[in-house]
C-alpha cells in the first residue's frame, strides 16, 4: 500500500504544478519564420511570446494576441468537448474517428500541446490513440491518410535500407516500434495500414514512459499483403503484391535490423503485431543480437501473469496456490503461447518442479479445439503445451471450449483468440461451476469487437463474484444496490513502456528473460491487498507513469544484476549499481520527458 499512497501524492504535486513555472532549458532551432510554425516539434501556435516572435522572424505571421499554454490547453479541451456534444446520436464509429481526427490534427500541428493533453487525460484518450479506435484507424488508414508519420521500408527497397535510414531527420532514436502489418490486433492482415499500431504504441511510450517524442520512430515493413480486399482497393497505399515468404521475407527484416543497428546501435526495437510464425522466428533470430523484444509474446505474457497472480490473491490464497490453479487458454497464437510459457515457468519456480511437470494445470485450445498430442499436423510452437489424452479424464483431441470448461471447471478462462464472442452465454454459465470461489475471465483480444465476451456478459452469466479483465477498455458494470463489477484492462500497455525505458536507461544491448520477468513481478506486486480483494488487478490507466517508473526501475535493476547495464548519458554502470531500489525509481521517473514550451534559440 505504501507505494500507492506515495504515488498519489506525487501525482497530485505534478498536477498542481502543471502549468507553473520551473523555467525549462532553451531549445536550439535551425529554422526561422514560417518553417518553425510548420514544424510541430517547435511550433507553439499563438503561444509564441512577442520577444520570441521578433527573434525568430514570426512577427506578423500570427494573430497579435499571445495565448498562454494553459489557455491553449483549455481551448483544445473545449473544442474536444464540443465535438462530443456535436456528434451525439451518431454511430460509435463516426464519433471515435472524429475524436481521433481532432487529436491527430493537433499532433500534426503542435506536439508539445498534443502530448500534454494526452498525458494529462491518458485514461480518456488512450482508447482513441490506442485500442480500440486505433484498430478502426488502421482499417480506414488509406482513406484517412493526410501526411506521413514514421518510416516505410518496402520489399522494393531491398539493398537501399542502409542509406534510407539516414533519411530520418532526427540524429538520435531511442525507441522503434516495428510492424509488418500481418496481424493487426484481432483484425488480421492490414498490410501497410498497420502503421497506425506503431504510431499508437509510441504515443503510449511518450505518455507512459516519457520517452522524448523526438527520439521515437514508428516503422512499417511493407512486404505485401495477403488481404485480397486491400489488394483490390484502389486507395490502398501499400505494395500491391502478395506477402513475401521464407528467406525473401527474412532478408528484408535482416536488412532493416542491420540498418537500424548501424545508425543507432542502442535503439530498442519493439516487434509488434507480426503473424505468429514470424513473431517467433524473428524473436529467436534477433534476441541475442539486437536490443529488441516482441511485445505480443513477451509484453502480453508479463501482463497476463501479473493478472493470474492477482487472481490467486483475489481468492484470498497465498501466491504458492498458483501451482494449483487450473487455467484454460483459448488461442494458441503468439500471445497465448507467450502467456503459457511464462506462466508455466512461474509455476515451476514456485513449486521447484520442472517445466514439464508444471504444465499439468494448463489447457490450450485453438481454432480446432483442445490441443493434444494426437493432433494431426500439430504446430511445433504449440507442441510443448499439447495434452496427453491419457491425462484428460475423458476429454479428447479437439474438444470444444464448452466441453473443456464443463469437464475441467477451471479457475481461469483466458482468451487470446482474436474471435469476438466465443465466450458465449453457455461457456460463461459453465464457469459458475468453477472449482474457484472467485473464477476469473480474461477476454484479452482486441479491439473491443474481438473480445471473447463483454464485461456485462461476463458478470451476467458467469456470476457477480468473478474477476474480469479485457484487453480493450469496458466500463465497470453496475451490479445493482450500489455494487460494482470491476473491469480490469489486461493490456501489455502496463509493461512495454517500462520495458523500453528501463532498458534504455540501463544501456543494456539486450533484453533478457530476467529483465522481462522482473517487469512482470513488479506489476504483479503493484496492487495492494484491499484493491486486489475487490477484484482490481491492475492500476488505473491514470497512473500509468507511476507504474512505468516502477516497472522501468525493476527492468533496469535486473540489467544491473545481469551485468548488462552499461549506463546511459552521464550515468554509468557504477552509479547505476550503487542506486537503491527507491533511488532507481526516482532516477527513472526523473528521466521522463514532460511537455513544456522551451525558449527557442535560433542558430544557423
Ligand atoms: N490484451 C493484450 O495485451 C493483447 C491482446 N492480444 C490479442 O490477442 C489476439 C490474438 O493475438 P495473436 O496470438 O498474436 O494471434 P494469432 O493469430 O497468432 O493467434 C490466434 C489464435 O487463436 C486461435 N483461434 C482462432 N479462432 C479460434 C476459435 N474459434 N476458438 C479457439 N481458438 C481460436 C487460432 O487457432 C490461433 O491459435 C488478438 O486479438 C490480439 O489483439 C495480443 C497481444 C496483447
Ligand atoms: C495489445 C496488443 O498488443 C495487441 O492487441 O496486439
Ligand atoms: Mg500487439
């Protein structure tokens, strides 16, 4: 609990000094006049003080009145609120896209103000810049496209990437999010339109981890698409060819990784929304060579594990009881298999048994039903988790979700299938027979329409005493008589920003299992007993900077312990290794960028 009290106090102080006056350091600008107004990084719109207008050749290019940052902020929020009023009665899709557009326009114009409103209103704006609206944006990207953001490397750029990477204007890049668009949320292959995901993830990096937005780079690797509808869409902006496969595909990713490493050897590359075969293959291929991780496999696993351990605590059991939890995972893709692998390792660690003994409590279901060793053409990635039919008490290969739930009566039913509604009424009702006093339903697929069930359905059919979590946000559920069914957001956004920031500040060249495990353990212990007993497994998105500071510190300390931390900037390995836990958290927190207008100083 002490942690939460301290954080609440810290964030109140931060709020009260939001617009007050620690004078920020100057910022060197090599442009003048209209070029500054057209550069969202330097632009302050009507906020340029008169002296700065004189110095930078802006006099006459702006209306005469100077508007303070606080007034600009209020003006934006007012126009956002009036948009909400003006779109009342319109479809959710229209309203969501209108909200995204107004934020995106601000992003294009004035980054300082954009990130300030984003950070200060992250709970309200995360569903717009991230899941679920980002999914809709990706689906409609070719029509919505106005100006580019990030970089595009295509199959046609083979042999050119080493020079192309120098086209990016920033000298330093800390964080790259890379996709090939092949599995965007639960929406499938969206080709080049998947660029919305790296953009959204990096906005979360800025909001949650305070990564400097001048040092982020969203990247699309366009190797074609197998989405026939997109190939036939005349507005489609990507390569009109089927996806590259095999060595041809890998040679493109190899070339990109080498190019990034050559220009920015310390940049961290987050792989995002790759279809399963490439997600695993690229992780295996690069994790010991480059500073990278796969968010869908590794970030998701940590968040799910924290939720599973929280569920044990919510049942009033000691953590050691995790070894007795029966857990059914629906979805044997990159996310589901990542979760299984990490959860099984946790059971093995707690019980002191081997990984293979630790598997007995876990059941895996994919599109063809329960995965067993009798499966024809068993996917090698799923094979380690396949059940031996001997151990199944009558269940057979391919058994359906309802058959498995009825027979096993699991403590936890966790969905990472990408299929909306597959936890139907019957499945949820069967969870009432769970052996747990507080069964858990995790409907983790994104965006909202792909969630395995809604929060209302879960509390209605599985009972009011459940623990519920979803990948995209749902409102808490009114259970009547003042009681509330709490909705958790089990989303990797609670971990990836801290993994990135902690790694960056550690100066490690690699992201190891130990660093990822430290991140998961940190999140798992973040919530106090009172919240946990009320079914609250994760902190509110409002406190994402606080969570990220803790997770980042845990990652950094793990890197120090593994002797991988070379340090960052002026703070070297020695200083890092002498920091206490609290000092490390403060160090991480103090390295978070926060948007304020800096005085601009022109230099030729
Ligand atoms: N909440 C979070 O933080 C995260 C959520 N996700 C979500 O998880 C979902 C899956 O992602 P990936 O594993 O990367 O996808 P994937 O495409 O690699 O795997 C999907 C899996 O679901 C199975 N499946 C499909 N239809 C099914 C059905 N009717 N019944 C049972 N299983 C079925 C497939 O056989 C496959 O094993 C996506 O919707 C994604 O948005 C992914 C990462 C993080
Ligand atoms: C959250 C996320 O990474 C996904 O749905 O793919
Ligand atoms: Mg993802």
